[in-house]
C-alpha cells in the first residue's frame, strides 16, 4: 500500500503578471503552515513532494516542507499547472518510485477529480485542504488511472 497526500494550494491573491504568478495571501501562508502541522501531528510526513510550478503551489509546497523540516526531494513541474488527473498520475508514477508516501500540491478542479478517480469519493478541496488516499499498489511506479484505493481522511487548516 502507498499513501498519496493530495493538497490544494493555499489562498492566493491577484497578480498583474497573470494567473501563474499569483502568490499566497497572508491567510494562504498561515493555512499552509497549519496544514503542515496537521501532517506532522498525524505522522503523514512524505518522502517526496511534487508541486505545480505556479507561484501559489510552489509557495505552499515550500512552506509545508520548511515546517516539516523536510529533507527529501521537492519537484516543481510546469506540467502540473492546472493539470487534469492523468498528468498528476503520470508525474507521481514517474517520480514516486518506491516511496511509501508522496505529497502532491496543485490546483482544482484537477485535484478533486484525481481523488475521485482514485478513491471513488467526491470531495471538495478548499484552499490548503488535504486528502489522504491509500492506494492499492505496491509502489508509486505502478500507479495508473486504473489504480483504486480509499479516502482515509480529509483535513482543512482549521482541523
């Protein structure tokens, strides 16, 4: 069994530079820190973090990593900007290898669709919400669109 942690980026403000460059608001930064504390309290620290290259997702991932004193690899991928589930699955399968727990940080609606595809559960991922998905595959390198699992928990920064 593997565990995929699916985290929507924190609340972002507007940017004159375009959507991709929208940075976290003070609430977004606070919420990212809070969800990192939840990850630590629940013993869900990832071995790998994969994030969209959009500013708000990068900043969320980095803030979580800093809060967790994360020493593993943090990959920021252009292909995950506003991605649909197949892109997330491909990235996790390619980079996840033999890790037991991977955190992916990205955007809606793709992340909500990803959780539904993998678990059959419809979820609403508000900003900085975390879905914990147990998957029926021995390693992430085996992850594919046919992989199924269960939604173990859904956390918000207020939990």
